C-alpha cells in the first residue's frame, strides 16, 4: 500500500469502524452494502485516506452504483438555484482571488444541478459555463455533459476548472489532477473545494465514511499541488467553511512544504473518537431507562449513527427500541432505509406520553430549526441527541 499522493509506503492506521454503510443513495428496500472501514495516515505527507477502499475488491463496483444514483440536492426542498448565501463563501473566495476579466471558458467537474455555475454566471455574465455530471439527475439548470469526467471529452481548453466536493471521492488524486491539467489553458486556474478535515474533526461532523477516500488538510493539499506539477496560488483554511484551494497551470519553482501536523491530527482523531463513543454510550443509557428512539433525518448521518449504535448493542436488536425514522423531505417519505419506512413529521403529532430520544441526523445548519419543531410538539419527556456531540437540549 502506497500513499495516494506522495507514493511513500510508511503509514499508520488511525481510525476504523466495522460494517460502515455506503451512501444512502443506495436506497429503498435494497440491501445497503457495508465495508469494514479503515483510515490510514501517511508518515511523510500526513494525508489521511481510506485504505480499506484500496483493499476491498468490491469497493469500485459498489461506488459506481452509488454514483449512478447520486443526487445531493433534493428539488422538493431546495428549488433551483439554491440560495447564494449557502455557497457564498466559495463565490467570495473565487471573486477575491481570480481576475475574471481574463476568464472566458469555465468548466465544473461534478456540477450536480449546476447551482454553483448558475450563480457564477450571474456574477460574471461574460463567461461561458458548462458542467459535467455522471449522476442520473431528473433536472439540471445549466449546460451539462452527462458523463464521468475524462480529459478526452473536451477539445477546447478552459480558463477555469472548478472541482467542488469531488476530489475526496477520488482514489488517485494526482492522476485526476493530471487529466484536469491537460484541459487547462496555459495560464488556466483550478479551484478545488473539499471538506476541511481539521474543522470537521473539531466540530464532530461525520468525517470518515465509505464514500470518501481522501480526507484533506491544508498540508496534504499543498503536497498534492506539488506532486501534480502545478503552482499553488492560495489556500483558504478558515473555521466553519470547507478547505478551498486555487492553483495555476503555470509551473513555478517547486518548494517542498515540510510542516508536520501529524501529532495534531492524531490528537483530534482521538478526541473525535471519544466523542463518538460517549454519544453512543449516552443513547444506550437512555434506552436502558426506557426511552424510545426517533431518528429525525434519514440520509447518510442516520445510516452511520444507526450502524455505530447497532454494533454496540449486543443484548437486543436496536430496531426494538426505535419508534420511527422521520424526514422533512417529501422525496424521502415512504422510502425504506435500514428496514424502516420513512415517515413525515406529522407522524409525531400522535405521540404524547412516550419517553423519547430524538437523534438529529441532518446537516448541522438545520439543527436549530429541527429542535424548534420538536419543542412545539409539547412532549413531556424527551431528549435531543446530535451525532457526534451528545445531548443538546
């Protein structure tokens, strides 16, 4: 096994989780495949990567099916285009770091519905935009090539290529960036946005999952730029937002970044794992006191927390302690996941005297609104758990 970035062979396993389910987009009464997930850290460049993705012979075949059904934005709750506020940090980063007077042709790899390109075109009306997206979406809002990215698809060169929340899925990132480099103009720019692993560990967001292969920090991203024979222009490494990187096809003198943050990463992973274990322990204690579980949210966080809880309970099946799985998304209602038929929030109106523990399995920025909805039910005895933080009310 070699590091996917620097090709060195020395590494340590730093995290593991048994029977981790793949993405919820493999859904509706189908058996969701699992993997015994293992994360390793390269001793040389400190890249965190899912070594189990390389060791499991089924991984690529499973992920191919997952990507075919990938739909990140549910049109029933997020009309096109999404609010500019939700992607404003990335738009601002590009506006501040790129001189768009020299940008004409723009490509986004993994463009989904095209929300980001739509807002970019609105800001800079002179640019030509096109996306490439392999998922079988029922709607796209910008010109889109329906395919997996390949350098051979495009004959022209691009002044700017955008790769948002794609690179963490790629098993061979240096090769991927080499293909991007081939379609960049001589002075072309590449903008990459990935989850900020350091931030996510500190905020106790589900970091390590089967769908993601690489988990980037500013240090490992810097090394990736070097190994890709491109020039780093700037890195946006701020609290509360993803990691953002702008690089150029114009190669300058290569300078190796020797900064080592491996001890900090290992310490954060230790704190993160402890928080996970403490949260699971808290739910088990509530179950032992007679509380019933309602999962609020039925997508990936539900799958991953349900699995962690299920693995830890040995005396009785977890399903015996679950009243329901509910969701606010009309697209999810009636779908089956982990043996449960997803119900809408109205289901809770019939619940009055039960001792309930709500587990909020949704994006953190939705948590406040979800908590307010629960409070309005007027329940007498309830707890609210936020993975992987613990009780929040």
